[in-house]
C-alpha cells in the first residue's frame, strides 16, 4: 500500500499570514481585503481602547463581511477578562467568523469554559456545531508550562501561539531572537504534541522595519516548524506568505521523492537513493507534507483567498 501521511487533522487551516486589523478603525477594515493575507484577524483587544470596546463589538459582523470579500478567513481576537470576553463572544459567533483568538490563555479549563459558551451560541443560531475554531494564545510565565494541555483542551483549538512581547514582559526579559529561542521551540513542540498548528516567529513581531532581516527570520521560523504568523503591518504579509510557502525547488524535489517512493515501494524496496541522497519513510512523509501544503495554498489562491 502506498505510504500516506495522516498526521495532520483535516480541520486545520492553512494560514501563512494573519493580519491584525482594529475592528473600530474603518479605514483599515475597508482596505484589509486588498492586503493578500490568508486570514484577517479583527481585533477587539489591545488595539481597541476600553472606551470603544462596546462600539467595536457592534461593528464586528459588518467588518467580518468587509474583510472577507476576497476570500480571506476571519479570525477575531477577543478580550481575556470574562466581563469583556462574554459580550465579545456573543457578538462574534456567526458563519462569517471562522475562529476566535483567545489571548492570555492560562489553562485548559479556561479554553473549555469558552468552548462551552460558543457551542451554546452555535446551537441557538442554527450553526454547525464546531464551526468556530480557537487560536489559543499563551502570554505569561504561569501558563507556559501548560502549553500542551491548552493545545489539547478542546477540539476547537486548531492553533497555538506564544505571544512574544507579553511573555517576555512576564519574565522581565528582552524579547530578542536569542532569549525567545527556547520558549518558541518549546511552543512548537507543545503544539505538535497536541496535534495543533504552531503559530509565530522565532523573534518578535514588534520590529518590522528591517525587511531583509524580517524575511530571514520568517524563513528560519518555517525551518523550526512554525506554520504561519500574525502581523500588524500589511507590508509584512507578502513576507509571511513567501516565507511560509515551500520554495518551488523544494516542491519539485518533494514530488520527485514521492514518485520515486511509489515506484520503489511497488518493487518491494523501503529505502532507495535519489539524486545522491538516501530516501526512507521520514523523508517521504516530509515530502508529502510539502506537496499537501503547496496544493492547499494553490487551491485557496484559486478561490481568491
């Protein structure tokens, strides 16, 4: 039987870029669909002052329709305190919104509590149960060692990220690529162990002025296993899309590996040499993942997303 990689859940998204857009700033909302991001992350949290959070909630459904008009998925970052999170969720649950980003997740129980509310709202509104996915964001030292449990807390969780700036603040350290390397690696391992996608970059999203350095950091992040990242400036979107897409030469090699595997497997060989390199099961599975990602990105782009 031909070898097939079944490690990836079928409901996991292919988001290379998630562009933050303040829900209450019309000029940003109106242009977001032109930026080329795989997902638009409407924000109800940090970029919206407390005095305007109520108004932002009222705008979220209209904003979701506007930013998704060329096919981008819509994610909404809600607030963490329950007094804000509850009305945020009430305002967000609809077929227009694919996922909620949950900031400052402290435990698996936190995720399950919000999932219970979301399920009730989906049922009340005649939606498919489970439609609304979660991107869980860990941002404190306290929650760091709960990463895997948070990622495994509920089937709605499809992605896990470690918020560099807030996490570094909680540790009283500078968020540099060097200081964040271990925490970010740990986050990748925890996400994969939980069966969800790791999101983020090795460094920090705050400094994007040096585009060449940022491109290098994105490519390095992809090598470490990250699937995509969020950004606060539209100029970063093409860098994320490029950096988290396998290069054409890598896709071509992956297809040659899989074709050669099928031929050799049919002949009863479990390993073989191709272009001077030994090919065995892990190499083939990695090649299949490259092909699957490229095909999914191509299909999404064909739909206008």
